[in-house]
């Protein structure tokens, strides 16, 4: 990522934050998937059509022309970044024997001093880079052991959670779920820091090799400048001997895992700062955040001889799996991507939160609502801390957490969670906002699942009125609310009324969706069922 691409990405992210829109909403408005938006908002140079579309979707009309001009200017700089001129090596002006010109002698001495200073700095930089590379190499082995330990811990805690779930021990079960969620997050962090350490090792070694070539050239220049005399570089310091970094002894105690991960992150951060600083001094830009070159393991990290995939390829495959609704594959790919994205952007980056949300969503879709519930629980904590309690992404995470809680077998808890969410979405958005209406629908649904179909029927009646007003009578969401209202009416003890309501829904769904649509066929089955129930009543 060049510096100007990063500035453009930051500019566009600020416009999105100001608008309050989510990537899911913007995806529909600009015609790019959420995965593609995340990629371009992370520093990849976007096409002009996307830049203009994002400005149009996020900036008020009064400011749009000025913001678009600023964005297009940043895009041009990102597409054609100005080159940082290489530092010229002054031409060698040897001292001619017998020449008594004071000017020539002064020039030669000044050049010799300049080359000497550059050589000294290059040796210092090389020592720092070798230190960073060796730190990263040791950290790789530490983190490999930690990942293996955490894999075992997750398996063990998951077994305990499932056993408690079978025994329906509420208090201990909640604690077990929290332990599983924490262990999964720790494992993801360890994997991300492992990928990060490997990449920092590669960057440091490449920069050190480049410096070694420059050191050799500077040494030759200095030798030519001094001729037969002595030179200050005769007393230059030798290459720095790396000090002892973090050892390879790992602490497998559960209570020390967070502290060990914090130390690993600190080492990675320190080495990253060193590499970025020296890269900026050498090239004018920080070390790039790699996408395609970065190797993302798609097999166990202890099997380095197996095939790996680039981060860019991993994103494409995750998006493709989601589009074809291959839930198990999407869950696996987004899980790996969530761990590695933390290495790219840091744990508090908004894109990392979005990827974690995708991971939890597809875990739910893959048939593990309990696992999704635990993932969403930790995501809510982080979103609240980083984005704020009223941010749309925080509210979406709360919604998904409540729904997965209900699907995991606790509809009463899901109902209560949606009750609080409705209050907050009404305050932040408004009562007729589509997100608020979705929360009201889920609240009514889980109210019925919790054993109160009469109350659910009345709640759905109110949602029908609101959705008809906000979306129209034939919108699929309005028809869904009518369907749930009819179903709860029958469950509340009035099969005849349920039959009549389903007859009307069947007619309207046939007209709006067609006779062979899945929803239409479902209404047909419900009408037949309640017709039989009414006849036997």
C-alpha cells in the first residue's frame, strides 16, 4: 500500500463514518460487495467509479462537489505516486598528489565526512534490522507452541460446554460459554501475531540485504576518497550483535495466555516500528502492508510444507463461498481471514470487526448458533469499546447475538435481548427504521417461541401496521409479518381465523412473488394445515 492510497482510504472511511451507513447498505448503493469495499477501504487503490459512488452515497449534496474533487485528487496521487528521489552519492573528487588547492582539499574532506556519516548510519540500521528479524524468528516458534496449546484448550472447553448444555446447568453453562469464546479469541490473536511475526521477519531480512549492498558501495567510495591515508571508518563499529530477545520457552498456563499474547504483540509492534522507520529513511515510504505476498495458512500452522494461499485469494474465496451460500466453507474462510486481518490492521481496526462479524454470521448459518452466540458476545464488547454503544455495527452485532441465542435454544433470553435492542434502535434510528422493524419482528417471533403466542400475535399486528406504512403492503417483509401474525393467531387458539388470514396471504404472495416462490409454497402449506385444524375444531 503506498502512502497516498492509505490517505485516500482514510478519507473515504471518514466520509462513511460521518454518514453512519454500514458496508452492507453501501454495498447495495455502489454495486460492490462488502468484501470488495473492505479491501479497497483498507488501502488498495480503488477504481474511480467506486470513489465517486461512495462520495455520492455518503456526503450531503451541499458538500458533495468539493468532497468528490478532494477524493479524485487523492485517487490520482494513489494511482501515480510521486517518486521519492534517490539520495545521490556525491561524485568522487580524488585529491591529486601535490595539489595545494585549499578548495579541492576541503571538498574532498567534506565528501569523505558525508560518506562516512552515511556509512555509520547504514551499519546502525542493518544492526537494528537483524535484531528485528531475529526477534521475529524466535517469536514464530513461541507462537507456534501457543497456537497448538490453544487448539487443545478450545477442544477441551468446547467439550465441557457441550456437556453442561446437555445437563442444562444454566450458571455453569454461561461461564463455560464465556471460556470457550475467550479461548477462541486468544487462538485467533495468536494465529494473527504468528502471521505478523513471519511477515516482519521477511521484511527485516529484505531491508537488511538491501542495506548490506549500500554499505559495500559506501565503503568503496570512502576508500577511493581517502586514497592512501587513514580514514575515520577504520574505527567504525562492527555490526551490532543482537541482544537477547524473547526466549522460546512458552507458558502454557491458561491464566498467563493473555499476558503472553500481550508480550508477543508488543514485540511485533516494536519491530514493525523499526522496520517502518528504516523503510521510510531508505525509500520515503513505510513498509507496505502486504496483501497478495502475505502467506495465509489454509492448513495447520505446524505443516509448513503444505500449500498456502495469499490474503487476496482468501478474501475472494470467502466472498465466493458466501455468495453461493456454502456456509461451512464461508465460516472456515472468514475465521482464518479474521485472524490474519488482525495482523494487517490491528485488533481495533473497523475492518477487522466487520470480518469477525461475517465469521460469526456464517458460523450460525453453518448450524452452530451456540458458537455464533459466543463469538457475537465478544464482538459486542469490542464494538462497544471501539465504535461506541450506538454505532450501527454495534447494534447489528447485538441483533445477531440475540437471534443466535434464540436459535441456540433460549428463546426467552433472545426475547429479552431484543427488548433492549428495540429501545436503543428506536432512540438512535427511529421507530419505523427498517432495522428497528427487524428487531421488533425478531422480538415478536421469540416471544411466540418462548410460549406466549397470544402476545406474539398482538406484537405482529403492530409490526404489520408499521411495515405497511414504511414499506408498503406488498413488500416481502410486510408479507412475512402477516404470515407470522396468522401463525400465532392459530397457535393462540383460533384456527379458523388463522385459516382466513393465510388465505389472504397466499393470494397476495402469489401475486407479488409468483406461485412457485418458496414463500408462496410455505403459505400454501400453512393454509392447508389451518384448514384441517379449523375443520377439526
